[in-house]
C-alpha cells in the first residue's frame, strides 16, 4: 500500500524551529523526488521545497530559501523539512508529495498523485 505519513507539526513561537518528517512506504522511495507543500487557511496549496531522487539536489520557494532545509534519508525512506526562523505567515498544514521527477512539482497540483495526510504547523507572534 502506497503511503506517505507526515509528522512533527505543532505550535511554536515566531523565531522558533520545527522539523517535519515524511515516512514513505509501498514504493521505491529512492527513485522518487520528494517535495513539501503547504496550505494556509483560505489559501491554495503552495510549493515549499523539493529534493531530487538521483542527486539529492534541493530547490526552494522564495519564502523558504535561507530558513528551511529539505533533506532525505533513503535508508529510512524518509524526507525531512527543517524549518528555522519561523514566522506567523508560515502557519499552514504541511504536506509531502512524491513524484518520479522534480519538474512535476512545478506544474498543476492536480497532476501529483502521491500525497500525505498533512501535519499542522502553527506559529504564534
């Protein structure tokens, strides 16, 4: 059964840090690029960061660059998102997604088929 399970969300004050995890199962994790998206209340889901399957190259949205770090551990079938210097505007449900290539993360969200259930991050001022 193909599954992505996020964890690590919670409540933190502005300036704090959180580390999100996404555990994958049911597919060959090392052959898939992985990404994090987020969806704030009343807003559309947006791309945050991605990491490629073959060379672990990382990519970031402007809002995440310099504050967030995406990484992966293929031995544990897990992708991480280290979030530092958190801001109230980072409050959202964070989702991980899997794709055979990173290009698809920049296309229509409806084309992405592998999603986790999400984990809530709340940043208070």
